[in-house]
């Protein structure tokens, strides 16, 4: 198993990298979905954003068309290889929007989705130190060590989104 710790230059935060996803602390269903997203990312050829969105869609919104997954294809590797926002995080936010978002102006669901998106963002920063793909991968998203890191981001975001959705469903 690959284990390493590093302090990012940009934020000074310590990020621990492991080949296996540390999806401990999540519900059993969330761990299962996280592992599935990780497999989709690594073995099945999806990028991070696509894997997160597909797994959440398949479990929570099977009625949603494959266009949902296609829509996410421009977000991986920090939005089209620009190295900006982590694609796994972007996929998680899109997945939350799919299930908690609004489709009419003036709908107060906007408050709920904005709050859940911000919570996911803040959780990601506290866990990984940054939301920037370039920072998270050291500017080299395609090398094998970073593939292991991106696997972890994909699995953990999927698990976190699953648990958020389970809580939201239980509350409604």
C-alpha cells in the first residue's frame, strides 16, 4: 500500500496519501458506493467526476438519463485539464444538486443545496487541504501516485455524498 504525507506549498496543509481509500467513518452503504466509484475511476476508465456522478445517480436517481454523466465529462482534472477545482468534488456537488437542487426560480430548495454544497466543500478542504486539482496532484495528475490520490478523492467524495443524501432523505 502506498502511504505518504506531504505539506502542500500553497496551503501549508498536510495531506496523507494512500493507495487504498480511507473511507472509514462512513456508513456501510457509503463505503460500498465509494469503493464502486473508485473502481469505476481506476479500472473502468471513467474520470473522477463521471465516476462520482454515475454511482450516486445509479443508487439515488436511476430515473436520471445518462446525459447527467455526459454533462460531467468536462470537469475532470480540474475542469478540462486546467488544474482548478477537483473533479471529484465537482461531481459530488453535481450529485447533490441532482437530488437536492431546484428547477424553478424562487424555489427555496436553493438554500438547502447551497448549504450542502458548502458543507461538502469545507469537508473536502479539512480532509485534503485544498480543492485545487493542481495542488492536490502537484501539477501532475496523470502519474501513477496521483492516480492513487485521485482514486481516494473519488471514493471519499462519493461516500460523503451518499451519507449526506441518506441524512437528507431520512429528514424528509
